RNA sequence: GCGGAUGUGGUGAAAUUGGUAGACACGCCAGACUUAGGAUCUGGUGCCGAGAGGUGUGCGGGUUCGAGUCCCUCCAUCCGCACCA
C-alpha cells in the first residue's frame, strides 16, 4: 500500500488536539492527586529536587523550566522503574524585590508574594509537572519559618568541639568551665582569654554570656560587615561581587556593627572533605574549595627588642624562614602605633590614613601599585638573630591570618616586588636558582644558606622547620582558612524574625512553645529615624509574642530558609519537629538536585553547613544534602533588530542596511517570524512607528537582523512558556526544551526548530489511527520482528541516555523510533504501548491520552513498568561490515554474524569489490574487530 | 596569573569503552498530492570536483592498524578566583 492509500484508509481520523488533551489530564492529575507520595517502605526511594524559585513579579520565562522539565522527566522515569519518588516544589518567598516594591507602593510584601506565587503556580501547572503539591513549602509562611527559627536556636545553643569534631551543646561547655575553666577546651572560638573554674564562677551574667558568644555557632558580635547604604542592610560576602551588591549593583562599604553571625568557619575542614563524597561538577567543587581557601603551614613569632610585643605571622613556607629580610604588617594591625618610632610616626600615620580612605575594591584594583612605609622598628629573626625591618603595607590584609607576614623576597613575588621597590635586601636561600629577575615560587628547589635546613627539599624542610619551631615554643603547625563567618542579620523587614529578645541588651532565646515569632505589622517598611531596622517600628502589641526589654529587630538573610527546605519537603506538615527522624531516615539525601551554578558559594555552601550541623546533633542521618547535582545552562534570548535610517522614520531591511547610515532598534520578537517583520503589527506596536516607511526586499518582506543576548524585558526578546504552551502545547514545549542540546550548556533560545518536535508528536498520534469516535485502530497480534527490533533498540538507548542524564539525545531516539514505525506502517498495540510508556516522562499528556485509547486505565501509565530490554531482539543473521583500507572506510560487505575473525578475513579478501582496492597487492595486515569493523593495512 | 569548561555542516547538535564523522531536527533545493495546511509524502543536502576521486571535527605535532575521542604545544571563547602570605 503506498502512502497515499494509507492516508486515505484513515481519512476520517481524529487529529491531535493538544489543547483539549492537556487540559483534561492537568485536571485529572490535580483531582486525583496522582503524584502524591507517602513513605512506602516496600519500595526503594528516590528524591529528585529542583532549586526552588524566588517568585518574582516578572513570572517565568522559558529559561526557568529547563531544569524543572529535566528533573520532572527523571522523576517520572524513576517512577516507571519502580521507585517511590519524592518530587516536590515550593517557593523561596522572602526577599528584597517584594520589599522594595512594598516600600514604593505601601503594599504589604505578603500580598505581592501571594500574587506572584499564584502566577508561578499557574505557569508551572501548564507545563505538566508531576510535583506532589501537598508538600509545597514557602519560606515566608509562619508554619515554615517557625522551624527556621527553631534551627537558629539550636545553633545558638551549640559550639564546635575540635576534639569530638562535631557540634556539641553549650551546656556541656558550661559544665567544663565550671569544673576546669577553659584551658582544656579545644573549640572553634574567638575567645582568647584563659580562665580557671574559679574565675568563671566569679564572672557576672553579662561576662559569662559574652564569653559564651565567642563559642556559640550562632553568635552576636561586633564585626566588620559589608554595609550597603542603598539597600539599607548588611550583606554576606557571597552577596558582594566586585565591591558592589550582587542585587542592584549598589556600593558596599566596611562598617563595624553588632551583628548575628554563623560560625561556619568551624566546619571549614568538613566542608572541604565532604566535597569528595558528592557527585557535583569539578567547577562548583573548585569554587567552594577556593572560597574556603585552606592553606597549611605554621604560625611563627618574631620578638621585638625592648618591647613586650611579639608579632605572630602565618606562613605556608616555614622552609624559607632564613630568606626573611623584612616584615610587613597590615596598616590596621593593632601594634602599628605602638611599635612605630617617633621619627616615623608622621609618615606611618599618613600612610594609614591613605590606606583607610581606599575602599576594598580600590585596594584590589591597585595591585600593581606598590606602596608601604617603614615603621622604624625592627624584629629579631628567630633563628639567625638578625634585625629585620618592620614595614606596613596594604598588600597585607588585616583580615587574613594574623594580619602580618614574614617577607621572603626570594620565594614570594609580592615580597620580591616590595623589596625591589624599597631597596630591601634579597637573600637567596635556594641552591642553584637565579633570582635576579623574579622570585622563585616553585617548591622544587633545594634549600641552602639556611643552617639546619640546608640540603633539604621544600617538603621535608617544611616538616623540619615546623618541628624546630614547635620545639622552641615560638609557633606551631597550623591550618588557615580564608572562609569568614557568615553575617546572619539583615536590617530589612521581609525575612524571618529572630527568636530572640533582649534583657539589659543581653540576648535570650524565646521558648519553643512561643514559636513562631511572627513578623509584626509596621507603618512603613523603612528604617526608623535613628537608623534602627524596620521591625523597630512595630508597637509592642504588634508582636505575637514579646519578652524582656525588646525583641530582636533584625531579620534573617535569604539563605536561612533555603538552607534546609529540602528537609521540610519530607515532612511538610509536622508541627512537632522540622522533620521527623523516621521520614528523614526514609528519604535521606537528595538523589538528584538540578539548578543553576550561581549558588556555588552561597546556598550550596550554607545548606551543606546546616546539614552537617543537624547531622551532628542527631536530627538527621546524613551530612551532605545533595548527593548528585546537575547545573543547567542559561537560556539566552535571540533579539530581533530593525534598522532605522538616520534622522528619518524609514526602516531598511537587513540585507540592504549597509547602503544607509542606520540605527539598530530592538523589535519585539512577537512581531517577527523567521526574521520576517509583521509590518502592520510593528506600526501598531508603538505610536512613533505608526507612519513608518519600509524599504523592503524584492518580495516585499522586511527582514530583521538578530543577535544573541541575555533574556530581558528591555530587549523585547523574552519568551514566556505560556505563549508556546498556547501555540504548541506543553508536551511540545517540554520536548523542545530538551531537544535544544545538553542540559548543562548555555544556549540561545530559538523557536525555529519547535515545529519539528511538534510534528513528531503528530506523527506519533497518527500511528494510533484514531477514528472519529476516538477509538484507536491497532492490531493486538504478535508484533513483527522489525517492529520489535525498533522497540528494543529504543528501550536500550532510552535507558542508557536517561541514566547519564542525556535528555536531548532521548528526544532524537523517539524521533528515530517513530520514523521507523511509520515506515513499517506499524500499528501494533504491544509495540505502541511500550513506546508511550517510555515517552510519558517527556510528553506526559499525549501519552496519558494514548494510553486510555489503547484501552488502559486512566492515570496508570505513570506507574507502569518501563519496558525491559531484550538483547535477543536485536540479533541478526548478517552484519554489514564496514571495510576500511589504511583506516579509510571504502565499502561494506554483508557477512554472517556467526563468522569468526578468520572467516571474516577470508571472506573479505575473496570479495571482488575489496580486491579492486587491493589492486593485486598482498595486505600487510588485516585487523578484524568482530561485529564492528575490518581494517586492511596495505 | 591560577583553576574549570567549550571549540564538529548554513543552524541546534549526535558519535557512551579509540572502530562507518555529521545520527535526529531546523533550514535549503527538487518533486508528489491536495478540500491550500504552520498538513502529509518522496528524493537530495559537510566542503572541493563534471566525474573518478580528494578533503574534512579550532591550529600544529605525536601514539596507534585505526584518533572528534588518548598524549604534547599553541590559539579562541565563556565562567570562576585573584595581593590569601
């Protein structure tokens, strides 16, 4: 039967009506709660999570669902494999935009947030995600932030014990203080004073609390913070990029403020080693390692003659200690004024002033410019006993290490440059190394000129030096981290209130029974006249609970709620605990986490920190939150341009624009189809174009130019998923977003190919020969060998591709499969049913519909069994062997599959076509890879 | 400067352990059918060449019977870090 007759036979068939189908199944899933999950002990679990969105006023554009679609496909695939899949969604709904909007309009951020969430939900529902919406969480709801507050309380009530290497309760610490003081405590702490048990007992409540604050994992301290005047709040280090705020790009300055902080430093080592246990990209792991900035070395003290001061430095190269020819302190170092001699006092004061006027950003930008000032003071080299000059210089950072360095110009380029610039002696302590041009920073030279270190390589010299330093009691082996404690207060309204009140300005925790502390109503979302945060505006009666002299006025940062939300999904309604131990033990880690890579040093680090803490305290049984993570690439926009001839209202088509002097203007992409401008639409778009004239191509069309840019409203290149769902349906959108290319890669959005995917679904639909009554005309007979081969090849490729998260090749597999089945005129029920089971993760609506058309029960396709691959179905009697000569493929020869290498070789050499290429020569060698290829070497 | 990623037709891309480079799709060309549709179907389409053939995965080398894939050098683009002692 030719194709025309084939089409005629089913002339009256029903077309693929995606609108009707998708509406129907969206409703069905919601009504029947198809994707609701419980902790089913009889099934293995699988946890697939998306980074939850901040519900912004702009809604979703096509870039957002990319990751959601991939994770949904994976979740649905895992269900078909018999897993009990937790696949939830929620909203990170505290944050600045809603608050900024509130400041402008007076509208309560809760209302804006509510509206935005409704819009997001509507958009998400249209795409057909298989979320269990009964588990939705919102970080801004009191039922949720009650537990954020509760976790904060636990952090406040714990310290980090370096001996047990985990977080322990403050009450343990107090018992030790009462029994022995703090001399035997080895904890992560800012406490520098040593006290005895008797001294502890004698301290008053204020003093005791001050000391405890230096141990607590959540603590209040005066610290230098990134103050952003434009946003009226402090920012964490990861929220400051190149000296300006990440959001809005406002300037940031350093300010000393009393702030809540999180002692994340305590976990620095575990945050590094834990990276080896998770399957994330190297790039993200490197970013985290970099941010934590571990360096191993030792501390070392330098005496100052006739002075009580000793300058402590941190160095990673104690092996180069004999190369020290001067020292440099940060201008802010506390000893500077006290050691500076009278002769240099003025110069030092001037230098300090200059340095203080430079912002952090300027200091970084000014690396090339070497500055410094001699203090007139000297230190004694701890080994040689020689006097070395003490300088101050802003290349030494007050906030890293001890704020002082021993300068080794022969081994450190910065020290070298400094020494050259100020004509300070450079001692060479490397054997056979030339340092006349630059410092030698490699660690492969032999040490010389260094007394007891002579002849050693760097590695053993470092070890030896530390031993001697420790034996002399002038320092010890030490590991330093660049990671700073994270500031945890924000002077804003729209965030979690702290479960904290003050009595005589000492902080106390609110009892659990009084949680949550809800956000009080305020008259304005602005700071008070005297600069207190917005919450200070609240009347005492506006608080649902208050105690002491006042409540805490700061709120928590954005990352508080997002640091543990993946745990709440496991047990979202629990009123007794943030998550029950049983449920956490069932669901465990997130098995697959999909989201953007921009959270590398923020959310992804903080949630690892909190997870480790909650693990230490026994609330959960794992200490890494996300076992496997994939970072989806950004979807860029494709902007369209029209070209206006200068000083006119005439527009010239792309290919002729070079003949004129033109200005390129963005044209709204909804007015452009295949680069062809809808001229009437364009005239109507904006009044200034109403009378525009157009210089068109010969066929009368106006062709636009195009360019790839970030998607944004101002570039008129935003594609919302809604328009595409309307035009092509959700199944087409889902498949097309996957078809675009590998998930991790950034790519421009272009709808050019979307018809291809849409046509694929139509072609699939046609295979079922659905007549006007809506019945599929399929054969229930034994499928053909051909069809089985197509099916099983597809099964194999689909499971392989999904197992390696290759979603784009998955789409091609289906296209090949449907193309082949169409060619075979296959309408076999068994084959088609297995195909739609496999396809249902990608295109769930159409597959649900086809599933019932085959006479199955509604909704059951979601829990069907993924077809099993049978190798035997692919076995053929013959193989078409590619025959290459010297590695170049020349011809193919059909040979029996059963042939061994020898038989293949003989058959090939006997073949007439092959002999043509041999041209009478005897091959040097014949390589036969059975089932694959033959290579003849001439 | 350091670290990571990427580089394949006109376009998006595929090639999982070294084994037929360009699957699949878009676009384009030619054609069929027609109740004219964003429909369907057939054939073609890396480049050069009329053809035989040659050539081809950023550049240049190497290993191998055989390299997009492994090794070395270099180039380009993107991302992160960057006085961290």
